[in-house]
């Protein structure tokens, strides 16, 4: 049977804050965020010019924010989260 159920996988739902694309992110925050891959290599976003992300290629891949950087977007979005 093709599909997720044919291979033993099941969909997982996580109750979380919905993603909103209308919240502006300060440019200096983009330059500070640090990302880590599975091998432990860290990096920052490339092509941030005058607080603007000029090319989204550096967002592609499997990276997670480092614990230090993960707290920073929370500060920005705290006021933008609406109740359900």
C-alpha cells in the first residue's frame, strides 16, 4: 500500500503557535541568528545586506537554530501572537 501508512509511519500533530508571515523581523536579528546542522556545524545567514535577506538560498537545508538564537525570535513574536 503506497503512502505513509504503507511504510509504518503515522502523521503527527503538534499543538503549536500558528506561523504568521506578517510580523517584521529586525534586520540586526537576521544577522545574529546562528544555525546548527546535524553534524554540529554552525553558521549564520548569508547575503544579509542592510538588514534585508537578499537571497533565500542560505535558508535551504536541514538546520536548527542554536539554543542561544532560538530565544531571540520569541522576543519579536511575543507581541504578535493572538489568542485562539
